[in-house]
C-alpha cells in the first residue's frame, strides 16, 4: 500500500511512499508496525525502511525520475490496483458500521467544525482507518485537512482548544511522553529540540474520548487543495547534486511549509560548511515529516542537507533538499529561536 508523495509527478506515474505491506512479504520487529484487518496481517514502514525494502525486493516499484536522473519510489499508472481517496473514505464512515474510533473521529470533526467554521468537505481520513484495519481500542486517528486557508484556521482553533482547560483537546507535545524512552537517531537535532518544534506545529493533538476513557492521538495532516496544486515536473530540467552543505539562513516565505514536500523560501546568511554556491540558495525543500512546519517567516534557521542545483530552460537556482539518503540522520532544519526551553 502506497501513498502519493508530493505534487510533482512524471506522466503516467506517481511518486510515492510505501506505507504498509502484507505479512506474506514483509515482517517488522517494530512494535508499532503491526496491523490486522481481521483477515490479513500488515506491517507499517517507518523512516527509510520502505525505501530499503523495495530496493532489495521489489525494484519494479522504483521509477526513473528524469529531473533527478535517479530512481525514486513510485507507481506506474498501469500497476495501480485500487485508489483510495481520503475525503471520499471519510464520507463513507457515515454508512459503515460504527465502532468506538469512528464515533470519536466524527466527534472530533464536529467539535472542530463548530469552533472553526471549517466544512467537513475539507477533511479526509488516512492511516489505518483509510484501509479498514484500525483497532477501535488502540489505533490513533489520522485526519487530512485540505487547503492553505483551512489549515491556518485549524491551527488557530487547535491553539484555542489547547489553551481551554475545559476542552477535550491537548497538545500531544505538551509533555515529553511522546519521546520518553525512545531511541533518538538524529545527530544534529536533539530530542528536546524536536519536542519544542513539534509543540508549536499544533497539528498533533490528544483527544479525551469519553466513551473509551482514553486519550487518542489525533494528527491533522495538511494537504493542498486541488486548486492549489501545480505539477512542476519537467522532463527537460535537471536537479544536480552539489554536495553536503551546512548554512544559517533567514526564512522569507513559509506558505508551503505545512505540506510534504515542505518548501521554505530563504536568504542564506552564512555558509558554515560546503560550497560557496550555497550563498545562492533560495529555498529549502524537505520530504521528511519531521521538518514540516518547522520554521516560520523571519526566523533564523540552521540547516544541514544536500545542496542541489536546479537547471531549467528558464535558468537555474540552488536549493537544499532534506530527503531519503545515506546521511538521513545527519539532516536537520531547526529554528535558532530555540534556547533550551523544555
């Protein structure tokens, strides 16, 4: 099971990320990975595990990306067996048999809509509920919110709900429970820095479900509305690798920071390591969830990643890419507003 990844795709194919595989072809020792729909067992991929699995076992799901001149995870249109659309699947919850998690999901949407004025038509469902193998008593709730304006409204609403002690919502990263006891692998980004950045994103909530008497982790995944999507794939353009880079920069544009890929317009202030070409970098592009909504306009950021030169028929520019690569855990984008505050 794959999810479409980003908004830029070759003709007749889709750049993807692999999410789940059946136990007949893949098993994971990660306790978070197990899924069961009552008939079949599936396992979820985390971090770069899916990329490594496909490279070793199913190379037909690697497609050639002409702009990068390399393979990426992807699906050719002719190989698609079924398409599940999050907004359509959410509407189907009304006619399906309702378990406790479905009821909690609908209650969350009702409360958020009442407070924000956002229509249910701007939401979708993803994760295990999208595929029908959620566990009513243990699964999280994964929702999609469509559109830049709606995302802004939602974040404002969630902030108000977190600050209201009488509401049923709390910020998941209000405490360190989410990272307690976990192995931390990023080398230039501490667990405490991660906690601080995650807390201010506001899209990760805990919902106090009165029926199951548990706090349910609830994520709101930002996705562009169809009217906002522009396919930037150009088979003639090239993205050239120019080495590892470390810079300090000022964020000058953050309107696409909620999405994956997350894009930040930047002005480089200082090159700490790598080519002087980095002074010409105009944007940071991150394909990693950890760095979504990571920094906001006018903040100074510290960045380590891959310097890329983008050559098009209209000219060229430089960007820093944070993505699946051999130095995955050395990559970082973090705001220097953080000063060790817990």
